[in-house]
C-alpha cells in the first residue's frame, strides 16, 4: 500500500480534530502500513486566536511513544512537519527544519498577500492567470530559497476556496512559474506532492475536474521530475487515505510508476 505521507492530529495542529489513536486505527483498518504525521507550523501567521506554532520540544519528546503505539498496530510512523512559507520566514524555517530529527518536511503556501484564502477571499477577484502566476510564483520562490525540506505540498491549495469553479489552476496559466518550481525541486532532489484532499474538495464543491491538470505532471516528468509523494492531508476521522485509488490510477495513466515517502529525509520508492 502506498504511504499516506501528510496528516494532522489535534495534539499539535490547531485545525485538526483527530487523535493519534484514531488516526492509527483508521490507517490500520484501511490496510495502510505507514503514516506520515506532518503537523502545522506557521511562523508569523495572521492572528486568528489559534496556536499555529506548536511546542517542538514536546512533539519531539512524545513522538517515540506514538511510534510504539503505531508499531503495535503494524504501522510505521514518520515524524514530519508542514511549514507555512512566507518570504520573510524562510531562514527560520531552514533553521527549525534542521534542528529536529524529522523524517519528512513539507513546505506549503497557505497565504496570499499575507492572508489565508480560507479567511479572506478577495484574492479570487483577481484575474485567474494573475492570481495563479503570483501564487505559483511564491511556490517557486519557496523551493528556490529553502533547502531543508523534502516536498512541496498542495500546489493546488489556491483552488480550495474559490466560488468560481472554472478557476482551476492549470499549467498553461503560468508555465514560467511552474517551470521554476520544478527546476528547483528537481535540482535539489525534492518531491512534488499530490494532495488527495484537494481531489476530494474539488469533488465536494462541484468542480468540473477533480484531478490535477495532467499538463502539470507531464511537464514535471518531462523536465526530469521523478519524485511524487501522496498525502491525504487528513485532519478529521474518516479522511485518511481519501481518493488514493483515484490518484494512483491517474499517476499510472500518465506513466508514473513509483511514488516516494521520506524516512530521515531519504526518498524511499514504492511501486504504484
Ligand atoms: Zn497545508
Ligand atoms: Zn496539511
């Protein structure tokens, strides 16, 4: 079974509603053998009353006991973190990422001009190509500036809260920015994540298309990209491993044969 490398628990991610025990039992019942835990860490996140910077020492201290629980259920647990990128916190992300024994470090961009799409949807009034060019441009900058990470997460996060279901991010919207992102990932040996929660969200919200634009993945592969990781980005019970079958079929149809997960930052390949 392919590894689900992107998940959150309520113990460290303020927007998650599942315990580690619930996550382990769900993964086990769905036949998975490995879970990546990637709790949210957002430096200088806009004030919303939530704590987006969990206690790193506590996480590091408690994780071995989580590993033991998982092992008892036949599961391997990967200790990870999901950093929210902003230009001015790049150096601090680099520092923290190197300071703890993470298996996997994800970099994400949840903000547009300093605001989370979830809270402020003004950005969707911009022309689609302008919005996508700027958003993917920041993803590219994130991959260029940082080195202490393993994968760029959910490049299609920009789709999540738009009311215009035609506003689906496509390669043709901003090829130069996608190419910059891919160039940085490939040169540094980092992975591109396919976030299956995005697929599920697109379905729920009635998008005409659910799966990522094939042109995005074809271009990544054409440029030499080989590392693809999968994550369901689960926050609540019932969502672990969501849409994995579909994502795997989709990747196979494009000619990908393997996905990866990261253990102590080393990519481990799994056949699709
Ligand atoms: Zn995220
Ligand atoms: Zn996440």
